[in-house]
C-alpha cells in the first residue's frame, strides 16, 4: 500500500483536513483494523504529528483504539469517522463554494 | 439647593439636545431602518444556526470563525435595532422616552461597534484560516492569531482615519481598495485549494465578497453629503441583506447535503 495523497504535487504541503482524510482513508482501506506503527507510516506523518492528529481524532470520536485478539492495540474507525469520510468531498466543495 | 437647580437645568438641557436630535430623523426613516435591521438580525442568526449544525459535524476551525461572524453581525444589528427603537419611542416626545434614548444611545452604539469589530475579525479569520492552519497547532497560538487579527482590523480603521485626515477621503478610499484586493486574493486562493479542479457551480462566495466589500469599504458614503449619503447608506443595507440571503441559501443547501 502506498502512502496517501499520492495525487498531490511533489513538495505540496497537505492541509489539516487533508491529513485527517488521509488517516481515515488508511484505516478504512485496511479493513478498519490497523496497527499504530503501520498507520503512522502509511499516513506519512512524523511521530509527533501522528500523536497529535490521532489524539484529536480520538477526542472527537472519529477513531478508537481497540484490542485485537486481546493482544495488540489497533485503530478502527467509529461510525462518526466513517460518516466524516463519506462526506469529506462534499465538505471540501462546500468550503470552496464559500471561499473559506 | 444650588446643586438641585444645576441638575435640573442640566437635565433640561440634555433632554432638549436629545429632542433636537430626534426631530432631525423622519418617522419614515426610523420605520424603514427598523424593518431592515429586524431582517438583518433574523437572517444573520439563521445563518449562525445552520452553520453551527455543519460545524458540530465537521469541526473545521475556519467554519467556527465563519459561524461566529454571523452571531456577531446578528448581535450588532440587534443593538442597532434597539437604538432605532429608542428613537421611535422618543418620537412621542415624552420626558421618559427622551431620557431613555439619551442614556442608552452611547452604550448601545458602543456595543454595536464592538460586535461589528468582532464580526469583521471572525470573517477575516475564516478566510485566512486555511493559510495558517498548518502552523497553528496549539490553542494558545490560535488565540494569539485571533488577537493579531483584532489588532490588524483596529489598525486598518486607524490608518483609514489617519489617511482621510491627512491626505483626504479619496486617498483613504484608495487604501481601502488596496486592502480589498488583498482580501479578494485570499478568497480566490481558498477556492483553488483542496486539490479540486472542478468548476464551482454555485458561487456562494459572492455573498462573502459582498459582505467584505460592505464592511471594509463601508465608509464610501462619507465621500458624499446629505441625501446622496443617505441613499448610499440604504443601498449598502439592501446589499447586506442580499449577501445574507445568498449565504443562507447556500448554507441551507449544504446542510441538507452534509447532514443527511
């Protein structure tokens, strides 16, 4: 699996919303179960940034940290996270139409 | 006894001044302004309510500033509505109504001014957020950024006043036009960001541009005097209403799409 946002130009900085979308997409595309290490690598973030974003997503109830087979910690999308991802494209169009 | 007489004379003088001020404004103007302001309050608060629903789902910081803009516009127009209502009451020329107008005029005017200031800062924050969001992670940094924009908006007003006093109104208008072009460029860059290449089918951003034009170039009526200034002021109010209607229409459409 390739790191996300591969459709972007080289050296183009991702916006906060794009990073959130990428993290959620990685989780969804990994059958909704992914280890923190793999998630960090595939979402193309430094450890510090990854901690920051995942903390925020957890506090907003978009992702949850679960136990997989009683041993490992894995991240999974919550229904709110799935809904956010479904509506993301629409939300970007909404922001563009208003110029914000 | 002397103090009592002095107070009575002062109070009498005060009431006479207020009464003269009220006499200058026609009843038609007062009722027309009341209607316009009531509409503006209603529309601004409706935009705030609808945007709050979208914000509670997406929690995008730029949208938070956008919704707060309309809360402050709603409040500012509400304070102006109260002020004009006091004028209407004072038309009855009773001592109590004149006194009420006299004592509430300055506080209501100040409250409206502060709310307009906050609305402007929030509007500016909403369009500039995309540009700075990557660098402002901590809550304290966001707060500092907001304070910076408050200062910038205040400075903009002060610079405008200074230029108009030292160089004249037309130079001041040129300065405002320069600021306006800068704001247009910011809005344009937001419309192009997000990696989207699809054309924009519904130009709701026109409502935002209209609002910016009115709040940042709002002093154009000062270039004229008398009836033409009054007409320009009414035209500005009507354009503000149009901007609110455009934005509300867009927000309603998008809240249906995003929240179902």
